C-alpha cells in the first residue's frame, strides 16, 4: 500500500540505449505506468507489481505520426484524472500533442491522433481539474494555448483561446 514514503527496491527498468527516458506518469488505478522518451519519441507502458513496485513492460508505441523522419523531442506526459486518456507533447519540428485512449481492462494505449499546439516547443501542459481543458505552454513562441477535451473521443478541440506569456515552461493549477 502507498503510505507516502519512498522505499528503495532492487527493481530497475532498462530502456533502449539513446531512448532518453523523460517523464513517467501513473494511471489513477495504480496498476499501470507510462514512460515517454525524449530522444526516440516512444511511450512505454508498464504493469506495476503492487507488493514489490516492479514495473513490467507490456507495450511500446510511437508518440509521432507514422512515417515521420524527424526527431520527435517528446517532453511531457499526463493522464486525465478519470484515467481514460493520455496526452504527451512533441517539441522540435513537430510541436504537437499525441492523444491516446487507455483501454480500461488492459492499460494498452490506442493512438487517437496528433493535435498541433499552435506554438513552438510545447514543454509542459496541464489538464484542468474539471477534465474539460488542456493548457499547453509553448516556450519558444511565448504563448499558452487552451484546448477543450472532447469527452466522448478524448481528442483535443481548438478553442481559439491563446495567452501571451514570455517563455512559459511550467503550468500548475493552484488548489
């Protein structure tokens, strides 16, 4: 059980050399974890052994459009609080958000598509507490763009809302 304490284990996860593991996120059911790689642009999905904390890989999926020839430069990864959808950003030449549905029985990801972020270098993004919106911080274009989450499909819908902020790096909702 989780008691708010970190305890070292002997369990390590190996990734492909040069993959560049960047961020790990846990599904709300605490059965699965998802790791996005900055350099190769893949997402790895793991089951979590609740007693030992060991992670076991069960899926590897690209975070970039099929046939892409450029480096994705994946950055951030989040899951909606209801556990239905996962999103992750790509910087570099792509400047988009990969949108995925999460199978609630197996934890496997299914690509829904890629949404342009309407800015350069989307480093960080947040899902608002109501689970209705995603706000994306585009560092090199100095803007924050707001998308609506389609509650049926999980796809991000353009709202036309954009805020100018000098070089935003991180977004957080205050409670």
